[in-house]
C-alpha cells in the first residue's frame, strides 16, 4: 500500500476506530503509522495528553500484557517501543509548552542494569510540561553517574526509574551512597517504575513513590513547595 493510501485509510477512521488502529499499529511496531495517527488526533483537536494516554500508553499496556504472557518477544516489543517513542517525540513539544520560568530542577535516570526508558522519558516530558527543568541522564546508570549529574546540575529533585525486580534494589545503593557522602538531605528523592510500591520506596529511603507520570508531577510540585516553605520558615525564625 502506498503512503497516500495509508494516509487516506487512517484519516477516514472515526476516533474510536483510529484508537483501536493505533493500538494495533503499536502492537505491530508500525512506527510510521503510529506517527501518522498521532498527527491525525492532533489535527482533530485532541489535547496532547489525551493522545498520549488513550492512544500510546494504553497501546503499550496491551503490548506489556502479551509480553508477560509469552505471546510477544523482545524483538517485537522493541519495535513497539520504537513506534511509541516516535509518537512521544511528536507530543513532547506540545506537552512542554508552558512558557513559564522553571519551577524546579530534576535529574532523572534509569538505574544500573536496566534499559527500560519509555516511562522515565514520559515522566521527563510531563515534568517539563509542568514547568520543571529536567536533566535526563538516560539508562543503565551506576551510582557514579547520578553523583556526577547531581554535582553538575544541583537539582532540587533526584528521580530514579526501574522496571525490573532485579534492578530496583539498586535504588538503595544510590540512596545509601548519598547518605554516606552527607548529601541525602540536599535532594528530594522520588522513585518510580512498574514493580515498585510505596512500601519499597520507604524501605530504600526515598521521599516518595510515584505511580505514574501525573503523580510524579504532583509529588514533585508539592514536595518542592513544602521544602521551600520549611526553608522560608527557618530563615524567618533565624532573624
Ligand atoms: Co521489558 N520487562 N525486559 N523490555 N518490558 C517488563 C518490565 C516486564 C514486566 C515484562 C513482563 O514480563 N510482563 C518484565 C519484568 C519482569 C520483572 O522484573 N519481574 C520485563 C523483562 C523480563 C525484560 C527483559 C529481562 C526481557 C529479556 O531480555 N528476556 C529485558 C531486560 C533488559 C534490561 O533492562 N536489562 C527487557 C527488555 C525490554 C525491551 C528492550 C524489549 C523493552 C524496553 C524498551 C525501552 O524502554 N526503550 C521492554 C518493554 C517495552 C517492556 C514493557 C512491555 C513495557 C514497559 C513500558 O515501557 N511501559 C514491560 C511490561 C510492563 O511494564 N507492563 C516490560 C510503558 C511505560 C509508560 O510505563 O515504564 O511503568 P512504565 O512507566 C510509568 C510508571 O511506572 C512511572 O511513570 C511512568 C509513566 O506513567 N514511572 C516513574 C516510571 N519510571 C518512573 C520514574 C519516576 C517516577 C515515575 O521518577 C520520579
């Protein structure tokens, strides 16, 4: 089928059909089709976060279920991930369109041994959209990378992501190293990733667990506000 016919086909679908089609296209790793559908939704006036959640995130959830059940394998999931990333790239500038001064700075990365980055990138994009300056240090980060980024960028928040039960304990290595170096209290530490929960976050010494990108944004905002209020109160008391 030619590109023109593809374009015509996708454009002719009603929204509900197009949503199902983009889930199928994501499942099949069809990057160009996912890009096309993302643009069609935007041209129909859909908000970027609705396209993200209803089309891309839901499509990837379906992929995850079949990956878990042994129906899809790594090569297929990689193609799906690439298609998802291509869609996310279109949405990125729209989600980041705030035009306001940064409300805080975040260093975020996936921990050592873990190469999953879709969720982390989504969190980065949503934080940027909410007005944060985000330094995304990528995947497979040993503690040295986190320390170097904290030293260089002096953020308010350190965010860590892990998608594997085997890599999530590495968050404790990073937090313990911060404690040993007397740096822990300088940063708000937020953690996230599908296998984590609040209990785990508490156990490793993080400040909070973020279930998803929206929660990450809300938590980042409220914790920065709390910290600034506490500093202001301490400064006022010292006068
Ligand atoms: Co992987 N994988 N994978 N994988 N993979 C999972 C995680 C798995 C649950 C699949 C399954 O079995 N159902 C399973 C882990 C099982 C376990 O640990 N118990 C698994 C496995 C086993 C593996 C391999 C070991 C497979 C193998 O090689 N045999 C291998 C490991 C490689 C490695 O890391 N060393 C592997 C490889 C891969 C691919 C490379 C093929 C690909 C990654 C591509 C990429 O990321 N660039 C991949 C994918 C895509 C997945 C699934 C299908 C989807 C993950 C995803 O992108 N979700 C995943 C199944 C699943 O999670 N259902 C799976 C969409 C994303 C939007 O959600 O990442 O949860 P999520 O992020 C959310 C929240 O968690 C939260 O906000 C995000 C947005 O709302 N969040 C944060 C995440 N990080 C945060 C950080 C924060 C805050 C919130 O900081 C403040």
